[in-house]
């Protein structure tokens, strides 16, 4: 494909994407294909000769589009928002076109410095503690997802807990370097993780916490599930009780995850009370605000971060609710020293003068993978295109729509709200006799709705009961779509 071919096909593809968004409401929200149906339509072997781009796009429409669940549809209310926007798409295209490998500052200085700057912008935009700014011992980095962020935090926490005291600075450079062989810092504990370590999170926390413990060698059996209160938030008294019981048993508590906006119900853990306990016992506190953190772009939602000054790390996903396409997770640490010790390794082929000077950040040391994409470009373009006020309007409208829907549910005696509605997700149930009967009725209702293709809902289990969820988050969702969804729900009973 020549540059001229690229121009022609690229313009056609941009037109196709724009047309897709103009027509998106015509598609069934949830893909209706059966398992194996997409593969059955694909040729058994790859083509021997190159094919025209027009033929590829024809197959996209014929084979791929029917197998797409339309996450950007204004009638998508399932799981959680995964919204994107045209500025984000253009930023992704620009990143792909530049083809940057941003593992070191030296490999593309702009990739590193733009990322650092945008993460500092967000500290101010979200009202985060100043300790997360790059100008101090902490700082931020873009991970792929919140799952990677919790793994990085857990590794840093383990490093801080088990470190033998050899490393004492927050300097980005290795404390010892060699041009003859790799320098490994902190990785010895990855293989020999102590089975006595204990981590804690609520029963409502994302499964990524357990997976991180599995990957890091801490073990899923060493993650303690802390009971929640009537609003599905972690109970500090239960956290303290479990920590003290483990200490009495000779175990080593080291890591706590508090959730600001759980996946199931958007429950908000009491970060301040949890942080005070972590400080008392010397535990690392990571705060996972994957979805809800975006709301703090609005000053009236800064309360979501109450107590965050006691946290050691924090993460939220712009790729959920801040108009930036997947993948883009923003992760900050109060003090990067333990993170760098846990994840840094310096082979000879990466040694360079800029890194040795200590004047630059090498983000390869801030996460598990070495290679990294230029993700900051799309986030930068989104912030510049919408401005802070535009992002605030986006969040406020979705919260308004969720509150509107919650009011309709509460006013209908056939339904009940199953959890508080602090932001954009409404958990609700159809009332139908005893619990078993109600569970069956709600599950059947959801199946009928999703089969219609007019909207897409998913569920959770709260207090042991099957619960429907409506999550407002698509950039295209307006009041008419939420009202239509409520009409479909009532009509399907």
C-alpha cells in the first residue's frame, strides 16, 4: 500500500466510521450471532496474494459487523461505559501512525514528557493529592487497565514490606549499573513470594485483586474478603478485625484495596477510615476508582476522593467514562521508590546517558511490560478538544439521566431499587413473590429485553439476589434513550 493508496483508503475508512456512528441505532445492541458463526464465515486458509482494501471492508460489513456488540450505542446500558469520542479516535490513529515504542525517555522524549504532563494535569482536574504530582517523589503513569494498576501496586507493596533496606532513594536510576550484565532490582521476591503475606479487599471488589495476587505469587488464598455494610461498602471494623487476627496468627498483612465505585453497584468504600487503619498497621493502600474516578472532574464529586491523602496509590480509567477509547488507565503512586525497585531491570542494551543522568523518567520501570504505546496522545487530544467544562458536562448529564431513571423505578410499585445510586449506575429489581421467584422473573425479564436488540442490560448479585443493572455512559445517550429503555422494561413484564 503506497502513501497515495493509504490516503485514499484512510479517507474512506474515516467516512465509514463517521457513517457507523450516524447509523449505530439501527443495529441490534447485543450481537445476535451464535457461537462459531463468525468463524464459519471466514476462509479456512489465509490468502496467498494480497487483496484489495475494498474487499476487506466488504467483509467487515458482511462478517464482522453482525458479530459486534455495539458498546458505543446510546442504548448500551450493560456492564460499564467504555465510551470513546472522535478526538480519541484521531489520537489513536496518530499514535498508530507515529508507531512510537515509548519504553525509555530516549526512545521518544515526547511520549514520556507528554504523559507525565497530562497525568499532572489530571491531578489538578480531579482534585487529587499533590503528592501524586511528578514534581515530588510520586507521579503518574498510563497503564493499560485497572487490573494492571492493581498488580503494579501489589508488587510495590510487597517490595516495601519485604525489602531488605538496600534501596533508599526515589531516584529513577538503578543504584548500581553495569554495562556488562543486567541489573535486577527487587525481582528476587517475585519468585520467592512469602506465603505469609496477606492482602485485603471487600467482598464487592473487582476480581482483578485476586488475579493480581495469583500472578504475583501471593496466592488467591491469601486475599481476605472483608464484609460490607448495608450500602455494600467495606466495613473498617471488619478490616481491623481481620488484620489483628492475621497478626496474631503470625501472618504479614501488607496490602489493602479500597474501591471507589464497585463494579456491581458503584459502592464507595470509606477511604479515610481505611487509610487510617493502613497507616496504623503499616499497610499499602491502593484505591481503585476505575469507573467513578472520572466523575471527580466535577467539583461537586470531589467527595469521592475524601481520604485519598492517606493512599499510597490510585487508579482510574479514562477509557470507561472520560471519552478516551480503550485502553487507558491512569495510575499514580505517592512514592515511586518501591514501584521502581519491584519492576526495574536494566540490560546492557537499554543503558543510555539520559537514564544514567537521573534527569528523566523511564516508564518501562513503572509496569510489568517493557514496551509501551503512545497512549498519552489520545488522552491529550480529548482533554484539549472538550476542555474541562466539556468533560464536566458529559459526566453531569449521565448522572442526571441515571437519577431520572432511578426516580422512575422508585415510583413504580412493581420494582425496587437494590442499592444507592451515587452516580451513573442503577441497580434495580422486579418484585415478584419470594426471592427465588423474583430471581427467576428478573433473569427472564433481562433475557427478553436483550433478545429484542433494542437495549442491552447486564446483572449482578446483591444480598444474594439477582439484580438488574442499568449503566448510563455512552457519549450518544440522551434522555430519550433512557426513557425508551424504561418503556421497554415496563412493556416486557
